[in-house]
C-alpha cells in the first residue's frame, strides 16, 4: 500500500462530502477526517490484539500539520509492535474541560460581536444547555445529549432560537476541537431542517386581565434590553409581532405610527396613535438604534430587524411560557376595551380587523381621535394603574 500520499495542499483544500464525514488516507492507517462542520482531525486506524478495527486520535489539523501527523503515526506503529494499547485510559481524577468552562472561555474571546448578541447567546445557553450538559466534559457530550436539551425549546415553539442555540453550542464545540479538548462536534451532526419544526408555533395564549399587572411587575425586574422595550410597545399598540419588529423610523410621524399596507396582514395602510408612554419608549430606542432604519434592529447588525422570536423568548424566560405570547397583547387589549365599554368599532379598527358589509373597507385614519383616547387610557392602566372611570369613550 502506498504511503505518504497526501500533500499539504490536499489537507488545506479538504472539505466535507455533502455535509458528511470525509476521510483522506495517507497510508499505514493515517487519515485526515474532515467533519461535517469543516473541522479536521488526524486519526490512525489499526487492529488490536484481538483483530478488531480501532481508531486512535492523533489531534486536530492544522494545529498538527501533515509532517507532525506522520511522525506521530510512526511512533504509534512502534508502540503497536511493542504490544502497547493505544486506547488512552481516561483519568477520572483529572477531568477535561467542561462545557460550561468552554462556553465561558469561547464567548469571552468573541470580540467581533455586539454585547447584546453575546448576552443573548449566553443567556440561551445558560437556560437550555447548561442545566443538563454544563457539568459534562466536552468530550463526553453526544448528539443524543444535545437533542435532549434542544427538544423542549422546539416543543415550546422556539423554532428560530432552537436553531441558534444549536449553532452557538456548535461554535463552542468547534473551538474545543481546535484547542484539543475533544475530537468530535456532535452539534454538526444535527440537521436542523429535519430535527426541528420549520415554523414558530407561537399560538395565541393571552393573560387574563387580573394577570397583566403581575406580568408587568415581573417584566420590570428585567434589564431594559431591546426585547423588553419591544414587548412593552407591542402591548401599547395592539399590533402584530411581525408589524412591530419590522417597524422603521420613517413610519413614525410625530405621535402616529403609519404602517404601510404592504406590511399589514390585510394589505391596508394602518395608523396607530401613540400614547405618551409609547413615545417615551421610542425616544429610548432612538438612543440605542445605532443608526439603523429599524426601531428594533437585529443584535447581529442594523440592516435586519429584531428576531421574530425575541419577544416570545423573553416571555418564556420570565416564567410565562404557555400563559402569554406576543400576539396575546391584542387579546388583552380587546378584552380590556370591551370590559370598559369602549365602542366595538373603535376596537376593531385599532386591531386592523376586517369587518363585513359596508364596514369591510375603512380609511386608515378612521376613529383616530377616539382610538388615541382609548390607547392612552389603556397605557395609563397598564403602566400606571389609575382608575379609568370617567375617561372619554
């Protein structure tokens, strides 16, 4: 059998085989394994005393180059001739790096991302991965371990975030391979398109009115991060989550938010009167917008809007999973308005619902004055809790 068949150029250019493991052989059992993630690891195939096929891990490429890999292969072959067992004995008294330690070290070194993006990643990993896997060494973690940690996120409807968490833990394991802490990245073997739901299953769970103020009190304990402010503005405007997250500064005209028809579910322009509290939130977001056209820009860059699951993820994190959703604020607003005997036409127009008959089409400015009074009263009740009796209907 030919030996030393690989070149340095072969090693540099090697890529996975359609997302699957690829092996490049150099002779005498030495191979360069190209993992689905693109990481590369030197291995050596051999047979033990019982004639069973075994594989010894030499180390990661390019930390170990071709020349050094061949030298280590030759050393291992001599050990086999001498009857040594190449399978390393795991030292129970000296555990390798834990996943939590790897997460801390990897993300501490990420200086190419915004603080908000880093905080979001660390928070998600702490919530969904660390409780079950944080104390395990990175070498011990399997694909099944990761799936067991990620499935609850998918079941909760966090279909966007579960993919991100898989990506984030995969980056940590890639880093671990490069630093010699493990040889495999089980996250790279999880096909998100197949493993997880394709669309968020937000549903329309909504709080009862008696639960709203406890929710707001819990929300007030959070740092005023973007998703918190977005959740509050969603509550104050009764709009849909997607309408809010794609909101641009060009759409804000004084104390009115003009949503173009192309962004509305029914295809009609919609005017949203902004309460004094909503204007205060927008002023705060203006200071944080970093020059983005979006009121709520994506943490990874201002050219895109906030993630579609950011508000739902926040609601789950503060303990209201299954009890509330972003869309639920529309139901809360409608229930509050009906209980306080506001005109149902005003409520329906504010929700941008399509009525039947002659009311099937309406002017976007219809009932704007009355809706302004209604939303201001709701904002006062939601955030300041005065007695709304006597407010204009």
